[in-house]
C-alpha cells in the first residue's frame, strides 16, 4: 500500500479548484433533483476538461437486449491501420454522467495510448437497476470484439476501464469475461473504483465532506440504486468475487482525499494476493473526480498520460508492471510562507484565466455550435499570448514528484514534467 495515504494538504491546484466547487457540489441528491444534477455535472466536466485533438470522433449505435446502446469512438491521429481498442465506462455514482462528461478523458487516452477509445453510454439509475449498466457495457465489449475492424480496432488488442462507478462496472465485466470465456483483455484500468457497495471504509469518515464526492452524496445514492438487489453479488460488487486469479493486469488510480479511497486500495490488495499484477498510482494530494478537470489540474494530465503509457505497453505485449507509484505536488509544502503564498496567487491567477476561457468556449459550443469555431478564431489574439505565458509558468509550478515505493526502488524521486496544453 502507499506509504502516504493522505497528504497533509491538498495539492495546490486541487485546493484552489475545490474552494470554488465544494460549496455547490457533494450535497445529497433526491430523485427530483437528478435531471438538474446530471446537467450540472455534464457542463462542469465539459468546461473543465481539455479537448485534445484526435483524428475523428464518431457516434455509433448498436442494438442491445433492452434497446439501443450508444457509444462514441475516438480515433487518434496516425496511420489508417487497425489500432488497439480501449472501452471506457464513465463515472457518476450510477446516476449521472454521459458521453459528454467523459469526452476529455477519452480524447487524452486515445492520443496517449495511440488506441481507438470507445466511450459507452449505459443505462443509469434510478430509471434502471444496477444490472442494466453492466449489461450494456458487456454488450458493447462483445460487439467490439466481433465487429472491431469495421471501426478501426484490432480485436486481438483490447482493454477496458472506467472511473468511480464506471470502475465498478469495468471490474465486474473483466470478471464476467473471464468466467464465461469472453474477449481476451490485456488490461483493466480502474480509476478510484467503487468495488464494494456495502463496506464502510475509514476513508469515508476521514474525507466525509469538502472534497467534491461526499459521504452525504454517497448515502443519498443508496435508495436510488439498490432496487432490492443483493449488493454482495460480485456482478454488482466485484470485491466479493471469491476467485480473482487470472484476471487481466490492472492499473488502479487512487487519491488521498477520497471517501472511497480505501475501497480501491483494498481491491488492489486482493488482486495482488491472487497473483494479478497491479500498477497502483496513488495521488495523495488529490480528490475523487480530479481526472475530469485536466484543463486546470496538472496531476490529472499526469494520470491520463500514465494511463496511456501503461496501455501502450500492454498493447505492445510487454510484461505488466506490478508496482506502487506515489505522485504528489513537488512544491506544495516547500519554501518560505511568503514564497508559498506568491506561488498560490500566481496559480490562482492562471487558473482563473483558464476557467474564463473554458467557460466562454464551452458556452459557445452548447449555444452556438456552428459559430463556436469562428468565435474561437476571433478571440485567439487575446487567448494565445496568455496561453503561452501560462504554459511557461505552469511548466515550473506543475512538476510532480513520482516515487516508486513498491517494490522499493530507492529514496530518489522520479520527477515527471507532463506537457502543458492550452
């Protein structure tokens, strides 16, 4: 397990963002509020996620057992040959989230892994029970395994993944494909996954409020998603599976300020005990959901790049990693108090600039889709100089220290400077 479960304080960018978001998010949700919560999360994810360029984004629909299943196919730039495939299942507590809310994640992974990423829209609660979403994701995987070449995918190189509730579904589908001889998966990527829907872990008390996902919000989901189902069923809670052997190698991402942090760490330990290689990336100063906000949070860009790197190695047939890497803000707690304040003010200034730009472009895409590109062109003389200045400063501010703590690799940190994109 990570040597430092939770940093003394949030990473600088995470702290700044949560000061803005926390008063408005994480409150209990009722059935009457679901539509508003879904719209709010969709807009927030679209606004604060990057739109990394890819060769094409195509909508596709197949017929599932209970109706049509929509998914979005992201093809990276490069040769027109068949590429590896990665199916992604969005998070949202089984209640919110859609193809738009996960757009930024899929774009980044497609480019970093040089793979075709397929984002699946699955049925949500409370309109449907918990079984529906995983049935849809499994149906999409089986369709890709059979028809992959028609959408540019090499079906001998497949992987799946998801974040939060999507991590739960991805883990359950990985188990199901092994049980019933489904498609061979080279990797499963589980980002702060909820694999045990019953247990109350210590991290839920430790991070009960103030960090986007709250204990109150989690508790309010129970009457919306349970529908008298047995949550000990491994198809719903993958951590209850009695035999985890021979599952695909896993990349698991966890964060320090997360109510379900210990759930993801517990599942990583179970997989390792069963002989499954686990590459565990632990961001001790980040919060649940940070991956959606990669336009503002350097650690999110770092995590997406590492996910892409790990997938690329899996597709290449390299030996899977079995290690724990702890990543933190290298300068979060360093320097004299006045110097730290100056850095924080500078980071806040650039974050505000970026947020204004993201808000304007996202609003334009939603309200005036045909005119959005023209508006972006007209504003570029103002945005471009600011973007270059921000890149130069954040290239220094956003250096992360990554230390491999299992197996022991020595005390010297491995420092990564991830790319900064406007």
